[in-house]
């Protein structure tokens, strides 16, 4: 599911298994990766969107936030069910704005890091600190709820698409149903597939249709007994080759 922010950037939920990074995982502290992975599993999602570029159908590469990507990979390895089936939020950008998007992401990350490292003014009391913390928790909770709602809609969309696809798959008919319902052209094709010559297939198809007009066939044995053009051997070939190849 995506939200369009123009032709050059889209917001997606992406399966972490469809993403790669050109930065080695070994460049990051494993302990810190484990810590963030644990936090991801605690909340059920990665709250910081990755910055990606698309490299192929359902294939993406990390442009920024490689550390978060590897933490998401680790969370997915540990418990895929708790991690929203491995889905991460991401901004997928196109070449014209890749460099600008990367600069923006790095500037935002730097600002967050600077704020984190700042010491509180001596005049700021514990109440103000608690208010700030509560506001931060509230924003994180709202972001988590939005992501869960987005994922639920995406899952529903995929389920509906699957149902629609299943409904479009032709129903496989049994041989006796084919003999009782197919027209002469369809029967001729079936008989040709089972090994009959063209003329023979056409003749048998006509006999089948003429005979079933008297009464529908009740079984393949009934077809043979009514001498509708098919013998035991041709019935076997009909079922084996016309339905199993």
C-alpha cells in the first residue's frame, strides 16, 4: 500500500526480506542492533521509516538508515509474527531527489542526536521533563497505531485480491462433466489431446453429443455401454492424457 507524495517519492510498507544494503552489517555494534531489535518486537514495528530506492520488481536498496534496517532484519529473524510479518515503513525515492532525500534524513537524524545529547537547563524541573516524555510517548503511540491501521488495510487488500484471483481460476471439471456439457469443438480438442486422429475425434464428438441428447451420461461405464464412440481403452487415454497433461 502506498501514499503518493509526487512522482519522485512514495510511502510504502515493504517486506524487509525484499530489501538489501550495500553497507556491511559488521560496521554496526551487534549489541546495539540486538537492543533495537528487542524494542522493535516490543512495539511490533520499526517507527522510523527507511529511505529506499527500487532496484527491481519488489526489490529495494537502503539509501539511508542502514542501522535501522539491520535491526529490523534481526527482529524479523527472532520473531516474524511479532514484527508485523516483517513489514517496515519506508520512503521509496527516485533518482532525481535521492541526494536531497538522503541529506534531509541525515539532517533529521543529526538533529535528534543533538537533542538527545543536550543537558537539560538547571531551571527545568522534573515535571517539565515528565511532560516532554509523555508527549514523546504519545507521538510514538500514535505513530504505532497509524502503522498498524495501515498494515491491517494492506492485509485486507491482499486477502481481497487473493479471493478475486481464486474466483478467476477456471473450475476443473470431471471427465463425465466434460462429456455431458462440452460443445463439439471442445470435445474434439480433448479427443485430439488423448491421441485420436482429427477425423476420428470429430466423429466421436458428434456421437457423444447425439447420445447425451437422449439422456446425460451417468458414468464413464455408461458411456462405454451406450456405444457412444468411446471404448475402455479410449476412455483411459481420454482421462489420462486430456486431463492430466
